[in-house]
C-alpha cells in the first residue's frame, strides 16, 4: 500500500518532467504520441463501462505508466543532449 501512495506522491513531479520534455524543442517524436495515448488511457470510456476496472487503472496503472513515461522522456532527453543537437553547436569564424 505504501508503494501505491509513493506512486501518487511522485505523480506531480512526473507530470512536471513530462510537461518540460514536451515543451523542449528537441523532444523525440514518439513522446507526443505516447503522452496522447496516456491521456486517452486516463479518460477512456472503460472507466464508465466497468467501474471496478476503472478504479484499478486509475489507482495503479495510470501513475505507473506516468512514472515510466517520465523516466523514458528523461532518458531520451539526456541521451539527445549528450550527442549534441543542432541548436547547441558553436561555430567559430576567423
């Protein structure tokens, strides 16, 4: 039960990480699609059709998927910045 509460406690931080990664100009292309899929999963009609399954996915799966997506976004942004982007180049003209 504690692990479930810790997932929800870190949810706000994961949302901030994901929002910052989505606003970054050099974000990976898959990040927007994965974020939209997560949003659809959060608002899916199964919550209304199967109330018990809706509670399970809202309490367990949604924060877990958000945590995983934020970790993948952080890793992708770190690996992208380590290789250097077109915006980070320094050109010296003599």
